[in-house]
C-alpha cells in the first residue's frame, strides 16, 4: 500500500514543476515548514544547523534565562492603580489639569481642560522589599520579593497597534521580527517536537497589532510564533483530514522528503535540508502538541492554584499552558490578554475603578501561581517572566468634548508606565526608576522599550548590539539603533 501511494505521488509530481508543487501544496502544518523558503534567509553570525534550523545554539555568553514567558496586557492597564503609588495625586483629585501637561502633547481622548484624577485603588507596602502595590492584585502581593519593577518606562507611540509593534518588534511599522522570533533564531529550541515560539491569546480578541506581533519579519518564517488555542484543536489543521490516516500522512511526508532530497543533491541549497527537517517536525507535532496542550491531567491542587476553567478560553488556562510549554523546552511563550483599555466612556466595565478591578481578578491569581509553580519546580531561575503593556495611563481623567465621562477613564500615556520582570537573571524585590509626584513623567532612571528589549536579550545571553541579521544592505537588530541593558535589575 505504501509503495503504491508513493508511486502515485511521484507520477503526479513528475508532470509538475517544483514551483507549481509548492504553490499547490495544501495549507496546514506543512506550510509552517515551507514558509522558511518563501523569505530571504541571508547569512547569519549565529552557529546555525544546516539540517535543522531549530536545533539548540549557543548564545554570545552564558545567559541565566533559558526561556521567556511574556505576559502582555493588551490595551494598557493604569500603572497609577497598580504599582506606581502617588498619594500627592489624590490631593489634586478634581482640580484642573496644569496647562504644561497638555501643551504640545498628543492624546487619544482628551480635549479642553481635563481634571486630575486621584488613584482609584488602595495601596500598601508588601514583602520584605516594602514594594507599593494596590489592592487590585492581592495575590501578586505575596510574590513581590520575586519581582523587579521598572517604573519610568516610556515610548513614542500613543496608539495601540503602533505601540505594540514598537514594543515587540522594535519598530512601529510592519515587517520587523518579533522578540520571540529573535530569541528562537538565536537559541533554537530544546524540544524538536514542538515549535520554539508559541503564542496564546485570551480576552476574546487578538491584540490591535495583530499577528505581526509574533511574526518573523525578514527572518526565516520557521522562527515565527505559532498561535495555539485552548479550545478545540490546539493548532489548526493538526488532525489528519477525513479519509487520511497516520500511515498515509507518513507516506506523503516520505515522498516529499525524497523529492526534496533529490532537489538538494542537484542544487545543494541548505534550506532544502531545513525544509525536510521541518516537515518531519510538523508530523511529530501531531502527537506531541495535543498531549502537551492538555491540562486536564494536571492535579486538582494545580487547577485550584491557577484558577483554571476547563473547556473554556481563559488567561489562567494559558498561564498553566505556559508553564507546561517551558517545562517541555519551548524557548519563548507569549501570552496576550485583550481588554485592558481603561477609557471609561460611559461603561462601568471599562473604567479605572470597576473595569480594571474585573480585569485584574482574571489574571492576578494565575500570574501569582505561575511564579510560584515555576519556583517550586526549580524552573524560575531559568525562566524569565515579563509583564507589561504598550504604554501607560495619564494622571488626568479623560475629557471628551469638554465633558467628563460618567465612568472615569484615563487616556493613553507615553511618558510613564510600569513593566515588571521576574525569574531568570532578574533581581527580586527591587524597584528601578521613579516618576514625578503625580506620575506624569519619569524623573529618575527613565527607560525606553528598547532598553527592555536589550535586557531580555541579555538575560538570554546575547549582546543586543552584536545580535544582528543582514537585510536590504545593512545589519538589523531588535533594538534598532538604541537600547541599553537595565543593569540594576539584573541578579
């Protein structure tokens, strides 16, 4: 049966050109492998494997982190209600915003003269470090001494999609590789049966920046993020089509491999060998991915710890999956949770008091559990956790058409927001940077999104200035032409 199937395949392929075959190949897991040929690969300064581009590679130096879990709160929660405590702002609550805060600035939903708005949360100092944290994340308070807060982060983009692109790819325009792509390109993967870079979303929508946030840009597409789902098939087209069993699928892969091998022997293109390897990995993923993405077999205390909801889409489920994935050797796991845009706008669900509290309640327990679970398994020291968003929120309330909204919201703010890091290579119980008394602008140790990217690369063992890829006549890097490692947060 197997020989007959191969003969039929070869008979069909004999009358088609190689280009026509690639064009007509069905979508699915095979396309993940084939995509690497559809973009220019160029040369690289890394030690790459000719036969398998995802084989483990050595970084510039011994990094303390072997993997990354990046938690992005899409829409941008208010730092003034979470981690950047400003008691002086409460004293100004209801007063007119100073003109100097508005002159020459761009805002999304502020017009006229808005009012200052005091913190819509209660703060207290927690842990041995005495970190100021609000009551909106009570569980996270218990792991404050594992966290480094970066409180004077800034960006130059005030709309969601461009700001997300800048944060994750180093450019506000489409076409650049994402942070996870760079990490996987540089380090490969420790599990050859799974993609090196996996993406999980929650909140009902993808982030405004779309799939470009985990795209490969000009790097080979084998390094791009693979989006998984926590309902239905974990990866689209992972199941065999109706009427096709594993033996037939394997015969098809064997036939394609033989054709690719003949192509390599004729043209000696090393990417052909890489394609062979990726087809084989895609075949192995059909059994590996469903198993690793199944959280039903986790013990009851783990589900209680994370607050998971079996059979439903949830951020808690994704946090548990992130732990399972890094445990299996996946290099970079990206979680996007949608719905953090605290504009108010007449809705209780989107203001900075009730709305923010509801969103925090969906992530607080799970994020805390993720840190604790990795720690108890001995994985936190080698897993870098990053939490943040694309920008911050203003200390003044929105003022649409000169009228305050019924439910108070804060506008997008580029000058000051908070990101925190924990785990591999990061000092716990530390706070870097300081904003002014009302949280409007950084006044000490300001850091840019490029500095954050440089620090992530450093924890993985890369000098961000030397970690480059040639494209269109020059060497590109994640941090573009700037960025400095935030040395004070390193352990």
